[in-house]
C-alpha cells in the first residue's frame, strides 16, 4: 500500500480543507508515493517516547493529531525537537507523518461533535438538539460545468466526467442533472459533423447536462469531455459557484439540551465520560453550580477564541480544555459559565474513536486491525 492511499482515507474522515487558516495539517513529512511497510501509529502528540516506540516497532507511518511541525521552520538539525523528530523517523524507515488537527475538530462526527455529546447523561447525539458549528465552514464553492449532449451519448459523457473527478457533492458522487431541449448547428466547409451534413442546418434532441467540478480538476474534466463527446466542437460553459456555510462543519459546536441540566451535573457527566477526577467550573457572575442550563457550546483544547461567538448565540455554558485567567473572568462577567476539563483531556479520549474510523476507511484498500 502506498502512503497516498492512507492519506486518502484520512482526508475522507477529516478533509484538510476544513482546517483553520492558522493551522498546519496534512502530510507534514514524507513521500505520498512511497510504500508503507510496518504498522501505522495514531497519537495525540509526537513526543520523544512515542517516537522511540514507533522506531522500536518499525512504524511505517505516523498520524499525530497535533502537528509536530507547526511554526515556520528555517532549518532542521538534531539540536532541536523538530529536527530530531524528522531524522529519527526517516532513519527508521517511517515514510510519513500526517496531522489532522483542526480539520478533525471541524469534521462531521469529529472532535467537536464528540465533545459536546460528553456533556449529557448518556453521551449520545440525540440528547443535543439544534446542533451546529459556532463558526460554520463554507463549502460547495468551485465550478459548474454545463454541456449539451445528444441523448444517445449521455451515459458515455457522464461516465467520462465522473472518472475525471466531476460530480462530487459532500459524500455523494456521480451527481448530475439533465434537462431536455433542442440544439441547432450548421457546419462549415472544413467540418466533419458527427450528426447530419456540413452546410446544412441540423436540429438535434439534446440534453443539457450539469455537474460540479473541483477547481483543481477543471483541465482534466474538460479534456475528458472533449474525448467522450461525439461532436467535433462540443458546446459547454463553465460557471464559478459561490461557497455557502455548512452548519454541520466548522469550529466549535453549540446546541440545546433535550432536558435542562445543572452546571454541576454537566461537569459530572464530562468527568465521567472523559475519565478524569473532576472538571473545574467557573460560574457566570451571580449564579452557582445549580443553575439550570439549556444551551451549551464547546471547543476542545484551548477554546477562548470562540467565547464571543458562544455568547452571541445564547450559550449558557461553554466547555473547553483551558483558558487564561482574564479570559475566564471576562466570560463569567458576561453571563457565561465555563467548564474546564484540561487541554489533553478534551482530546485524548477521542483518539480511539478516530482509530476505529481509520480502520473502517482503510479496509477499503487493505485489511487492517486496530490495536490500542
């Protein structure tokens, strides 16, 4: 199996386009064309002990949630952690290091969705209603192709467009729309029309075929169209399509509890589901831990950047890992109760679920088994 197949599976779970602009995600070290020999490691942080274990067990690839190369790096040498990481793994034959980070947070069923569910008694999706991203990701942008095809050739052209990468909307592919009409044309002296004769006005029953095209695949799709279309000069148009917000994807989550819970009960649920001794509560000014809560928001790790949006959207309690002292004071003074579970605690327990998703997707390419 090549690294690019593994990368395809990882991107299916958490598309890198969902990551924040400040982040560094995707393949950070390695060659996508290289074969993977040895186990794949999935870890929260690529620490020295994790690297030593990966080397000892001859890991072929490492998936690290937090990117080990985050800030701009001007040099790599073993006197610094980034350099040690690269050299240790490459010397051991590990062909790649990949990080999903904020893309995995933002994905549907990703870390944000998982964390907000931990606030409820059963920790299940149905206990949170009206769930949405605090900062939705814009999706659906790109290009739309419109081409006019004789009815007898529609399936051939459709298949060629799909093979070239057109027609993908979310988790669906082969997406097209066709409407009937009549096309007219008259070929000049130098033409060799596939239908009718040159110099004569022809009328043909055609279908207007529409499909979406990723910007990166426009050239390939147009080439496939020209090869598959029966006409010497197929008539087609390309339109730019504006993106639109998708509330199921993006930074943070906010939702309503199906039944009101006290802030204390939410903290206890979090502690149980995250397997920690306790969760710290900073109650909104003038309230206490018994305050009934109906709307909650969350962001794993360090989530202070989403406090303003949480308040604006009516959240009464905000779940995150850590916040600075003055950020916490500001939030509570504006009526928001904050539950702090610890940075690592809001991320690490999700890794087993991530590994299971990885196993599911990888079985499309090669039989694999997750060991924890």
